[in-house]
C-alpha cells in the first residue's frame, strides 16, 4: 500500500513548503520511497487527485468543535460548515473567528474538539502561533474538492483515503520532552538535532511495533531538517499506515466519534 505523510502549512513557500514523504507499507513494514516539497497548493491538489490506491495522513485539523459550530450558527454538517467557511473568503473567515473570541469570557474563547482534548492538541480556532485555523481553512475545502474518502467525514473515492494526523503524539511518546525543531533559523540548536536523532532512533529500533503494529525503515537523513517538517511527515505516515491496518474497523475511529468534528488517527485515542 502506498502511504503519504504530509506536513501541512497554510502558506506554502520555498522557505516553508508543504512536505510530503511517500512510503510503501508491506508485510507490516513501512519503508520510505520519495520526499517532495511543494511550494504551491496546486501541487498538493494534484497529489490528492492522483489515482489510488493510497492513504495519506495530513497534519492539520479537518474540522471545528461542535460547540463553536453551534454557537456561531454555521451549518451543522462537516461539509456544510467547511464550504460555508470557504465562501466567506480569507479575510472574513479571520474576522468571524476574531469576533467570536472577542465576545466570549476568558478561557471560553477557543474550543477544542473531543479528539483535541484526548490528544492534548490546541483548538482548531487558533489563528496565532501555530495558525491551525488557517490550515483548516486552506486544507479542508481542498479535500472536499478532491473527492477523497475521509473516514467518518466524507464518502469519496475508496482508493484515495485521507486521515487527520498529529505528529506531536508520537513525539510525546518517543521524545525526551525537549524541543526538536524550529522554523526560525536563529533558534535552531544542536539540542534540537539531538532530540530528532533520539526520536528517529527509537522508531527505527522498533518503538512503533507494540502500539502501532508496524516496523519502520527510513534513512537517518530525515533528522537533518532543522524545521522538523521531514520528521513530522514520517510521523504522519506512521499514523496513516496504522489507520490502514484498522480499515476493517472504521480505520481506527472510536464509537464516540463526533461526525461534525473529525478525529485524529492514533491508537491511543481509541479508548
């Protein structure tokens, strides 16, 4: 099976491209194939429309929280509110989220989905820092237009499957708690390089076997990217490959899944 791990960004450039690691998953082993970096969204769109069979894990929130959607009055279906948000345009989408925040009490301005709470990830409404709201705005409409299957959210081409990934979950399991990346060149350190080496070493030595049920064979050169995007793409691919092993049981989506919100593909979130 062909597996893609894609580290996403809301504004791809030469300095910060979309990073896609292509892998082959056979006989319980995930092996890297090619690494691509896309400076424009049309390259991402082309990849999403490539014939299957394949599965991709992509690092951005596919949906928003039910609380946010209900409170703001957007359509209460995933496709409905994604398309509505897209229709607002970039500026008005930003303004809508900003107005929503400004009118709410402290600590109740940004809401997390059930999967965010379980994964300890930030709210998909976040516009600053790691602007995952912008990633949602740029990414989810493109998945709809591509007609891919997103387990639990969209019935599309059964040979082209996309799941939501969150690399930080694997970092928290296999890392030592230290920073392992930075987009700012001035803040990239030797310690971060060492942290990436430790994460990759554990993965190569079989750390994914017990929980994810797979072995990983990858080049050590993935640690040489100080932004961590190449390593993150691998972690996305691991979650996608695991999800593929769960295809007979809903790709690993638990029964508590909320079809309005979306779900992160990871075995530790099944319970």
